[in-house]
């Protein structure tokens, strides 16, 4: 699991890790390989909102467990809703 450099220390105890999972704190200015820009400087507008952000696995409470593909746009919309709440 990767967290950013600004993740609050006091919240680390709330992060649960499965056996064998490592917690990695990313540097604030990690260079993208072959690029002069840092990751924090990459414009989110450059990312296709329909491209895959990650796959979230369902708990399987209503059937078989399965992976659900989430796009960058879906994740950003959810974050916007949470921020307004």
C-alpha cells in the first residue's frame, strides 16, 4: 500500500494491512521515470477520466467475490461527493 508524504502520522494506526502487505510512504517529489516533472506536478487534466484507476474487489456478500474496475472519473466523482458531505 502506498501513501503520500502528507498522510498524517496519527492516522497510521487506522491503516489495516493484510499479512505480507507493506506500507510505503512516497516521497513528495518522486520523479516519473524519463520525465523532468515530479508526480505532484502532473496535471490531473492529462489523465483520461475513462481510463482504469484501479480494481476494487467486492466482499461477495450477495454472491461471488469479483473485481470491479473503477475509472479515474468515478473515483474523482466519489471524492467530490465525500468532500461536499
